[in-house]
């Protein structure tokens, strides 16, 4: 009997947003694999789990090279899968933690696919988590969608002119992966007349979070991890 | 000092998906208000909280009339707010529970607005929750969005022909509020060539959940509460 691989979403930064099931699965797992940004660099997801009172787990960092070369990436996922499969073949359960939810812009699906290729019929279960947009909306005290409203979620588009068309079709736009383009995005929203009904949250849930219910004086470098722009378009008004 | 009103998302059906913070807030609240579908009818959200081991809370059902008349609805929200404010004025905290997340198609924003009108400067905090789409994607073992993909979330449109245009612009469509139109929706997706890459989950997280990774023999009446169609469009393929 091989063990089960669990993909656990630890939520968007606030350790209190880990779910009861997520906590229980992590406590039972023989090993907790952690995507690490680089050798010796701290993992945000691991920090959240530690803050949630689970510092004693057997954390095992998986370091992935900073590369866009698909062959390099595939090889590193395969190497990670080999380490995970060593645990599963011993009949023990393994967990892989992701920020937010494993189904929303996470890397769990790549790991799961690589594990499936090595270990046919392996049991894989996803434990969903709270996502950044849900916490961001909570922090600015505004709903994401009500009644018949429509929402779209996307990485900040290359062509910011697209935001105008999206605003005509959706009541709420949620923009992730803003990175160094926050200032540029705010300028585009201002030109479209949408800045006043937009909010920004950066490093949601972390002690140094930035909560801007209105886009005013946001530092240009505020959009690191766990960041979102939420645009209420007033489409139906 | 008036108390704080907490809007707590209890997640999409599986009691294990309540967050640690949600549980703690509910345990500390003097009263837990529950939207009830009708006099004497059980509340799904309350059932989830009870299953999570919190059966001893002081649950107080708020019954809202089945009406689309805005005046009738406003009066019932105001009456509900009056009951909540009685607790807050005593300096005690109150909670209002919603399925999923309070910011996603919930009624918490209406209650919060009515409470704010009665009690200026009142402290209101939202505790986000896991949403149905995150659990549905986990149950069918597919990510919602990866890499640069785009997602839209909307109630099943009146005009199902709209789905074709949305599928050209988004990698994932998530359709809520399907109700009695599940069969009709599956037929429309079939005509658009999207049925094979679509999944359906009904009553997500509940003991009698329906998980259909491919749209086959789904009972036509399967789409009650906590239901979603997830359409992967293959737009970028």
C-alpha cells in the first residue's frame, strides 16, 4: 500500500486561515514538502504553517531553478516527484503546501502529474484553501460578487487597454501577478475612470500587509506575493 | 464599547474546511446569527458548523421572506440588523455565518450595510472562507487556473449562447446558480464542443455530494446548493 499525496492550500498569509482539515492532514503527514524560492531562502507557505502552531513538522524544501526552459523545469519536477515517491512507497502520506488554494496559480498540478507518471494509481487528494482575492475583499470590506454579478480573475494583462473591455463585461476584475507594474496599472485604471472604485491589497494576511481600500499613495513596489487589485466596475449601475 | 460583528465564511460543505480563525471567532461570539431558508427549515451553514464540532453555540436563525420585492427585503434586513445590534450594544460580539466566502454571492454585505445604518462606527470584520469552486476543482483533481490563464465566475447566463464567446476569452469558466437548468447547460456545452472538458460538482462537501469529472449521466436535479460547472476551454492550446 503506497501512501497518499495531499496538496494542501495554507491560505493567503494569515495563519488563522488554514483550514481544520489542512491542519489535520499536515499533522498526520510523514513529510511536508515545501516549494522554496532558492537554496536557504525562506518559504512563505512554510512560515504560515509554522505561525499556525505547526512548527514541529518534518518540512522538506524542494528547490526549483529560476528558469523558463521547459526541459529544466520538467527535470526539476521529476526530481521533486522522486523524493515524494520515496515517502509514498514506504506506505506513508506526504503533503505539499501551497499559498492560497492548490487550484489557483499554484504548482501543485505539476508535482501531481510528475508523481502520477512515476507511481501509477497513486492516491492524490487536494485540500482547498482560502485564496488571496477572498482575503483582499474581506480586508477592504467589500463583496467580490453579489446577486447576478460576474467576476473575472487574471494576471495583470500585458496590454492594459484590455481592462476597458473587461470592465464593460464584468462587475469585478481581480488582477494578480502585478509585480513591478503596480504604478502602471493604477495609471491605466485612472485613465479608464476606474481608480476610484478599485482597491489594492499587498502581502495579504502577513504582518506587513498593505490595505488600500482606495488607490491613493501606494508604494510602487508594494505588489509582491499575495497581492491583488480588485476593480469594481459599476457595470450594472 | 459596542461589540464587533463578524461575517464568517464556513466553507463549501465539508466541515473540515472551516478555518482555524472562523472556528475561534464563532467560539468567542456571544451569538451566531444564521440565515434560515424558512421558519423551522434547517440551515445548511449551521449544519456545517455543528458537524465541525461547534454544536453548542448560541445559534439564532434569521428568517427572510421568499420575496423579490425590494421594500420587503429591506425591511427584513433591517429587522435582522436590529436583533444583531441588540447584541453589539451590550458590548458583546456577534457572528453571521455564510456558506463559502462572505464576499462571494452571500448576503453578508446586506446585513453589514443595515447594521452600519443603525450603529455608526460599528466594527465589522469579515473572515474569508473556502469557496465552492475551489472545492469543486479539488474534487475533480484539476486546477482552476495555471500560469497565465484567465478565469471567469458567473451565474449560469440566461442566454447560453454567451458561453461560446466567454470560452474564447477565458481558459476556465465557473458557472454557479444552475438550479433546474443543469440539463440545458450540459446540452449547450455539448453543442459548443466543451462538454468533454467540463466537470460538475453538486452539494460539494456534503455526504451526498455528486462529483462528475466528465459530464455524463448527471441527474437533472443535481444542481442545488454548493454546485458548480467548471469548463476548461483549451483556449491557449
